[in-house]
C-alpha cells in the first residue's frame, strides 16, 4: 500500500510540475523574442539616423578652406593624397598637423619639395602668403592642430626677456647671432635672418625638421612674442660694435681666425726677430 501511495504522489507531483516548466519556457522564449525585436529596432534607427549624424560631424568648408582645397588638389595631392592622408614613399599625412605647420612650410618655399633630401631647403615660395593661409585653413578644417593667433605677434614684447629666452632655448642650434648651424645626418638649423614673424611663431608651434615643438605649455604666447621681437629688432639690426663679426657662427670661426692670423703672425714675427739678431 505504501508503494502505491508513493507512486500516486510522485505522479501527481510530476503532473503539477509540467505547467510550471511550460510557463518558465514561455517566459524565456518571450524574453528572447523581445530582445531580438529591440536589437532590430535599434539597428533600424541607426540606419535611418546615421547619415544625418555623419553630415553633422563633417560640416561644410569655409570659403578660405575651399580656396585652399582647390590649390591642394592641383599642387599637393600627388604627394599627400586626395584627403591629405599621405602617400607612402612620397609624403606624410597632414591630418592633425594644423595650419601653422602648413603655413611655415609653404610660405618659406620648403614645400613643395623639388626632390627628396635630408632636409627641406628654403627657396622662393610658389604661393603667396594669402594662398599659404588658405592651404593651412583647409588642413586645419580637415583635422585640426596648432594654428597661429591673429594680430601683431610681437606687440608689447620685452626685448631683454626675449634675448634671455633665445639664448636658453634657441642659440644652441641657431647660434647666438641667429645665423644657423650644422646638425647631424646632413641636417642643419637654418638662419633666422629671412624668417618672418609668422614663420618663427609657426616653427615654434610645429617643430619642423629636427626642431623641438615649443607649445604654449613650454613657452607661453607672451614669451614667444618676446623671442620674435628680439630676433627681428636686435639680431637682424646689430651693428657689430666690436668690429668684423666673422659670420656670427660662434667660437669655431673665432678660433680659426685666431690660429690663421694670430699664430701665423707670431711665427713670422719670431723669425724676423731671430734674423735681425
């Protein structure tokens, strides 16, 4: 009797458990269906609205940038690519370099390059200053980056402070007289004599060739104005009160002059005295 009762109870328990298992399965199936529907709805919404978002992320170019793009498509696209993303073996990407770098390279005639060299040489520019700014504006709106401030770049500058900053940060490469100097691997620090205010400021922001970048955290805009003023108003107009400047290349030319002139003169003087005695 006990076994028959146990069998009946087990059968009733199994019968009672079936609806519970079925209801759980139905809930799980319903949750899966709702999740799939939500994913499909989200995908459809993204497909509908994605073009509008992309259009907002790529606003139309300004008038100056459009002019720059026209110049770029004619003169720069061969080396830097149609979207300024660079061409392997020809030219680097310009995305993110900023208008300051473009204006420096183009206005100083370093770009376009005549041939691949260890360092781009300064030469007569192929574009006007206005065209250089338009090219820079196009690259600026493509990918951002450092750009030059507007207005007088050395207004209210302090020449004494500029001289101190120049001797600390610039003279090691450009020499104390800003005449330039040799570097390694066929490179060199160019003379600053033909450089304009904007070119000097742009070089500090972009760090062309072997030059380090002097951002506003390293040298503030006010200090940059001091350095530019010192170069333009002191070094370029120094009258060399001590006499012949020997090219302003520093101790190397001074030592050579001392050897060739001073030592040789002393030797001949000694020989003349010996002959007279």
